C-alpha cells in the first residue's frame, strides 16, 4: 500500500474518532444541562449543545459517505 493512502486513512480514522468523542461530550453536556433548571444561561447552553450535537452528528455521517475501504 502506498504511503499517501496510509496517511489519508490514518487522518480519516483520527477525524472519525474526534467526531465520535465530540458527540459523546456534547451528549453528556446535553444530559447534564437537561437536569438543571431555572437559569437562563443553562437553557442557552442546553440549546447550543443540542445544535452542536446535530452538527457533530452530520460531520460524523459525512466521514463515512463514499468510503473506498468499506464494501457494504
């Protein structure tokens, strides 16, 4: 296997891991802020984290589209 292909595959794997850990963190903050009430700042953080989770989920999805390695 050629060196550039290996580097691209490693970079893609790293991006996938970053997207997954980002989603885990966003989901954790989303759950935590879901239990906190009566503070406008917490409600804003909850909404912003929800939007971040949607964005990270979309990014994660696009990292698996047209993957030349997977043959499903």
